[in-house]
């Protein structure tokens, strides 16, 4: 009888442990951003418990040439521009987050009761900087909070992290474009990234390491741009191509 009770207790403990493990494996923290003046105007960052990060962005804002040609007088032209902006291809990217950042994101989510509450600042009106939603989901829980601005330090920390991740990924996309079509802009692009890197505001550089490594070794890129790309990689502790060509 004792053996049976011990087996039953062991079975229950194992079942609970298994359920907790499954719940943890399924857990994810999600950040959604939407603002017509943002670049991109809409994006979602999902960090899974296993460290995988999924990034999706849609840019429904006007393209650069369209902005330079504003204002548009014709209703027909406005319609064309709106359709053009809405037809921008969705961009997706997946990569593995660094373990310290993954741990920080989930720890902050836990501190915030997994976003089960209201964190919007309401004392007085503040400037609009876009709708932001932080969410948490696992096998048994699905909670979220939406805000424009929050005074909560943990909300601010998570907002900076996720917006920094988006900035890193979108900057990598621009580097890829400029490497092919506008090499003279690379120096300015990389200086901006280098400044962010020095200040500790460039997140998950490994996501754009391939384009930085290509720039280091690209014969057609200015030497100063090669050096800056190399410096960003070195500061992030990432591999730098040997014998970069000049």
C-alpha cells in the first residue's frame, strides 16, 4: 500500500513538473508597435522561452520619394500613394537571442505580473509616440497591456529593448540595400550604428552580423565604412572576417 502511495505521489509530482515544463517551453513575450509616423509603421517582436525571436514588420507609411514630394494636391495621387504604401512587402526574420537578454525580458515580464494590469501614464496628456502592446502567453495564460507612454521603469526597459531590436534589424536591411544601390550612404549609416553601439543601445547585433561581415570584406566599400563595421562587430564580440580587403 505504501509503495502504491509513493508511486501515486511520484506520478502526480512528475505530471505537475511535466505540465510546468510544457508551460515554460510554450511561453513567449510579445511586443507590438503601431504608428503611422514610425519607420516601420507596424512591427511585432516575439521572444520565445527557448530563445527564438520572430520579427515581422509592415511599413504602411509613405516611401522616402513620396515624402520629399509632399504635399500632394491630387486626391488621385493620394490614393495611389496610399495603395503603394499598403502594398509594401511584409518583412520577417528569425534568429536566436542572446541568453542574458532572453533572461532579462522574461524576468521583467514576471516583475510586471505578466502585463496583467494598466500601465498607461494618465496624469496629463503626453506626446503620441505610437501604440505599444506588451503581451505574455503560455499554455494557461494570455495577458497584455497597451500604452503610449508609461512611467513604470520595467515597462520603459522592455520598450527600449524591443524598439532597439527593431532598430537593429531595420538598420541591417538598410545596410543591405545601400551596399547594393547606394554605397556612399554606408558611412553615415554605420556611424549612426556605431554611436548606438558605443552607448549600449544597439541590441542583438548578431542578427545583422552577416551584412556587417560582408561590408568589412567588400572591396567596393570605403575604407572608413569597413573600419566602422569591423568596430561594431568587435564591440559585440562577433567574428570579424580575416584580412579585410581595402
